[in-house]
C-alpha cells in the first residue's frame, strides 16, 4: 500500500512540475513586444494636469452644433436633458453641488475627465470618432450649460485643465449629511 501512495505522490508531483514547465514554455513565435508607437497609441488616459491632451480648441457655439450633428441630442435630448440616456445638465440649481443632479459636467473633479469621457465613450456605437476639436467643443458646451464656464470661453489643451469644477475641494468627501453606518441618502453614490 505504501508503494501505491508513493506512485500516486510521484504522479501528482510530476504533473505539477510538468504544468509549471509548460506554463513557462516558449511562445513558438506567437505574439511580440509592442513598438513604442503602438504603446503610445494605447495610452489614451488624460491626467488632471492635461499634459496628454492633444492640440485643439472648441467653443460653446461649435459644441452646440456638434451636439446636434453627431446625434448627441438623439440620446441625451435637446440641451442635454430629456432623452433616454442620462441627463447631462442638472435640473436643480444652487451653490451646493451635492444638492444638484449627478451629472458628469458638475461632479467630475477635473474638466479633463469630462473631455476624456466624451473622447473615449461618445457617441454611442461610434466611440472615439470625434476629432479633438469636436471633443473640446462638446466639453465647452456641456460645461457652459452647467454654468461652469462662460459662453465666450474657448477651451483648448492649455486652459481645460485649469477650469475650476463645481465639486472643487469636496471631491472625495462624503456629502455634509453623511453619517457612518446609516442608509444611503437619495441621489448620493455613498
């Protein structure tokens, strides 16, 4: 019986060693190291300081036109409200961002996040097809509709990271009414 246990242990050990060796076996020419250009194209994240933003510019007026031309209005509704997709403009106003609707142009801690989301994720089904100028324009339009920037402001890669977002220093902090171990408050993500 001991010899049977020895054989079973040997087979098990052999299987583990063979599995490890197989996992470290050569690739047989499948796959390759990406080139620096390929890595650069895959690195599409935009940081808060915006140093990865591409050259471009956009105005509120141009953004309103892009919003119509690229069918944003079809999902989000006229003026960013009332469509089947989430509203892009808060229906509530006031100085307290926590009392307003949860919309990206208000709740994003940095304006570069708004730009990045539009650039990567819009329009639905045609993600990534907007030019940098179109993305700057739609970003300007949405920030204007939410009273973050003035109507005459031209957004570009230099001033977009400097836009002061309404959530300001409140980003990462719970709303003032939050108390530990209590049920979630209506409309808050906590």
